[in-house]
C-alpha cells in the first residue's frame, strides 16, 4: 500500500476540470489516483512558495553525513567489495 503525502486526493476523471480540484484543495498538494493507485501529485504554485529556499552550508552537510555514518557504513562496506 502506497503512503500518500497529502490529505487531498482526486481521480483522473476529476482532472478534466483541474481548476475545481485546485480550489477544493485550498492551495495544498493533491494526490492523483487512477484505479485506486497513486499516479502522481498536482502541486499548486502557492504550495511551493511557503518556505524560502536556501542552500545548506558545508558544515550542515558534514554534520548530516556524520549523523548517518553508522547507518550507511554497512552499505559502504558492501559496495567497497564490488
């Protein structure tokens, strides 16, 4: 079973009138379903403008790598032998 990343859904048939789908969602992303299977997401422009975009600093990247090193190490060891 696929986990949906939004509470709003629509069917392929409802996409014949996308403006109604977007109005009903209130500016939130909408999961698109076909035969009860997730096909994709319709993301209104206003949903992408909520948080300002920024680049991670080198220190933030290094910190994230160090936090996940223990989890990634078995995979790295496996790949080293390939």
